[in-house]
């Protein structure tokens, strides 16, 4: 579907093949007298017909019923056009970049790539506000939600391995902080993008990821940062665990060096994101109600009585 026209509940289109099948079967097996031909003795039926006591049914009713069912399915699918004022609701949306500054990332040879990926996510967010959370052994809010990309870029440029004084890697704390930031900002359909090598992911991190999606209605995406020259004692990157975190958060997994899929998800239009957050009525004008009115025409035909 294009940005101008979409289906809010496209799964109802699955009813159309069923309607077509039932209409075809009814037309194939229908007879003017239906099952009375098999239920009544042929001689008696012929005698009744000669007296004018037999009135065949109208096959047109079957066609009207099929049209009615098809229109109802289309109406329930929710054909809609974007409201002109939908872009004004962008403040209900937000993006939080969660950047791993643990030793394995900051000193592992992929930090420049991770920082560039974070900057690309900020640009993909368009006019929406973007916040920055950094973490290692603990998590900190490095930039409050802002639409000033230059200021955010300056903060990203200033980050290094010494920004977070706490040793270790605790993505669970970072995701909990991201949830708190989104809750305080009132975002309803936000993206959280975790840029990390997958270190420190545990059951608590998975629980935070699931809560982002199921309880808060947001999406968690991940960008994997490969470790090319890990410092002594640093844990090895875990791409699988990071991808699993994205799956738990209902988001997309990608790589810092090839973030196209994640950037596309972050750059999704405001109306589509609001619809995903349960506020479709703010972003889309649903035409389904007008199709319901149109469905009244074949419905009235079903009640027509012949003279």
C-alpha cells in the first residue's frame, strides 16, 4: 500500500476468497426450488406447479448476499487515507539511542562504526525527538529528548571509553532507563535502538525488552558492533543474543556497518507508527464506515418481496 492509502486491518481481506468460494458453490448447486425437488414426490410437485401453487425462488438474492459479504469484509479491512494534520502528532513519537560504551565496544575496534550508526539513527528519526542513553556497568542519560541534531551530534562526537566510569556491561539498566525516559516524555509509539556488541545480555535485559513491546507499545531494534581487536579480558561479542533481544522487543536486528533495515524501521511515517500504538484515529481517516453504508444496498435487496 502507498503512504496515501492503506488498510488498517488488512487481515480481513482473507475473508474475500472464502466469500468467493461460497458464492461459487451456491451458484453451482442452487436450483429454482432448492431442495424441494428432492424432498417432494415428482408427480405431486408437477401437479402443484400445474395449479400455480409453486413459486420458484430468486437466484438474484444469492448474488446480493455475496456482494454484501464482500463489502463487509472490505469495510472491516479499514481502507484509510492519511489525515493532513497527522504530522503534527510527531511529539507523541520519539527515538532513544542506547549506546554501549563498555570496554569491548569502546576499545574493541568498532567504536567509530557504532558512533556513526548512532548518528545515522538520529538522522533517520526525521523531525521526531531523539534521546541518547549511554551505558557500561551503569546507564546514564547523555542527551534528553531533542530535535537539535547538531547538539546531539556534538554529544556523540565527545563520547569515548571513559565517559561511563562504571566497569562492566549492563544493557538491562540501559533499557530500563530508556523506558523511563519514554514514559516521562509521553511517547506512545517509540523506537529504542540498542547499539552494542551483545555483551552483558541476560534474563533481566530480555525482560526489559519484552516490557518495552508488550507493556509500553514501543519497539526495540539492535545494531551489532563487531569486535575486531578486543582488549584483554573483554567478553566476546554475541550477535545471537543481541538479535534475540530485538526479537523479544518486537523490533529489527541489524549491523552497525549495514543499518539499512533498522533505519527504515526508525524512519517509518508518523501515521503508521501512531496506528501501531493504538492511535490510528488521529492519523488516518477510515473509509470503512462509508462502505458499510454502501453495503445497505444489497442488504435491502434481500428483503425485497415480489408481487
